[in-house]
């Protein structure tokens, strides 16, 4: 190859448009932060949304909106066409077993098929810490996350799977519930002995991992557990939240068997339950990362837990 040809190819590569990224779940708790991070890099982002009129922020950031749903295979195919990367975030926390299967499992399979047909080069999946072959029969949520992972791994697409611990951020997620308990409850109910460990990660740090995963060669075909720099028990977490909010609250340890009875009553009432029996099962599973593969691979600087609480509460 002549010098001129090499220079021409290099210039063409440097001027090439960034890959269009399709994001599902872009209007959820974590999705907007990931989308905003991708747009900050001036990446073209397309979002599959059920109600475009409720996606004003995504539109304002310059995202292309495609109306549809992961349960509608035709809309999924439309959304994937012309995209090079898929970031798949859709999941539910409550519902009937058939809802988990329809939205999470079948929805992921449709997304995988659409990605293959569109020639997508990398599929990035949001799973959850605690998902494993050992826990897949524990709850419909874990079962669905496990089957989603298998659908992606079996697809022959290049993939990256993230399993984050509790994601903390302003305005939503588990931290909103923890903070409300400390603010409003005269006494803080602590699950069981309160010694189950968790490793919360800041929402912007999660977005940093996703942005880096789009192009990083070393991430290909790997599963990464994501956690923050601090590991705490539920008892310690409530103490830190109390300190952050300046609240003086006593704590009472509620046995899991009592919480299960309460949850069964709450589940029978109309509307979403603040806690379900399946969620109690997942709370009993330790939620900490087993290795530092993610840190070594991505070199993301992590926000300490006390700073997470200061920013969000």
C-alpha cells in the first residue's frame, strides 16, 4: 500500500461517524443517565420508547425516538435497523411469572434476533448481581435475568454483560426507598439480623462502564460484576443514611418470617407492593462482587458510598 493510500484510509477512519447505539429502557431509572453519557460523547443514540411524548429529555439531548416495545417484534426490528450497538436495559421488578417471561425473556430474544438481522456488532446487556445458575430458580426475576444472559451468549453476537449491585442515584431506585424509611418511620425496620452485605454503585459510574463497553476490545464476550468501592451491611447502610440526613432513629430487627407474612398481605392489595416475598428472597442473597475484573478492565473511578448518599439524599 502506498503512503497516499494509507493516509486516505486513516483519514476516512478518523472521519467516520460514530456507531449508532440503540438503547432500550432509556426512560427508566438508569437509562437516562446512560443515554446522557453517550450523547455527551456525541454518539448517535436511538431509543425504543413506548410513549415518545414522555421522552422529552431524550429528544432534547438529540436522540432519535422509535415508538415501540420489546414485546412487539416488529417495532424492535424497526428500531435495530442501521444500528451497530445495542444497549438493552429493559426489566421489571414485580409482576406475574408470565410478565417476567414476556417482557424480559421473550423481549430479549426478540431484541437479539433483531440485532442479528441488523448486523449489530456488539450487544450490551444489563443483568443483575446475584444472577447465577445457583440462584436462577430462586425468583422469577433471577430466572429471567439468567435466561436473558443465556439468550445473549448463545446468539453468536459479540456481547458485554454487566451485573450491577444496587444502583444509587437521585430520584429513584432502592436508595429512594431507604431514604424515605429513615425520614418518615419512627423506627427503622431492618431485615433479619441486618448483616447481609451490599455494594452500592453510583449511577454515573454505571453509565461510565456502559459508555466504555461500546468500543473496548478487552470487554468482548465477558460478564462483569459491578459494585461501588464500599461494602456495607444493611445495618451499616441505615446508619450512614441517618448520619447523612441528620436523623436520630432507632432500629428494630424484623425476622424474615414476619416480613414474609407482611409481604403476602401487601401483595394481595391493589397496586404495586412496596415489598414482595420474592424481593425478600433476593435481599437475603449477599450482593457483593466476587472479583475486580471490571475495575481492571475499564479503570473507572468509583464514587464512595458516603458521597453517593450526600449527592442523592
